[in-house]
C-alpha cells in the first residue's frame, strides 16, 4: 500500500470515477447522529450558564496560583 500523500498526489485513493455519493450517505448519517448524541450528553451534563466544577476540568487546585 502506498502512503496516500505521496502515492496519490491528486488526493484520491482508488478509481475516482467509480465513486458514488450514495455510498457515503449511511456512514455520514451515522457519524452525524453520533455527534448529536455526544452534544446532547454534554449539554445535559453542563447546561448553558452552568460552569463545571474546577476539579473536573483542570489539575490545578483552588488555592493554586499560576503566577508563582
């Protein structure tokens, strides 16, 4: 197998004329539905206007100072 960047300078792998947009619809729909699920879970855990606890987003302590 060739490395795609050097082996296919035009940017296509395989026959470009044999490609069909219909073959990408199901994988794209699955990817987008997964992204929607992830976004919904994030918004459920941290609704707009609610800040997560500091301990969940950093390794610094509340007493720590970054200008030490």
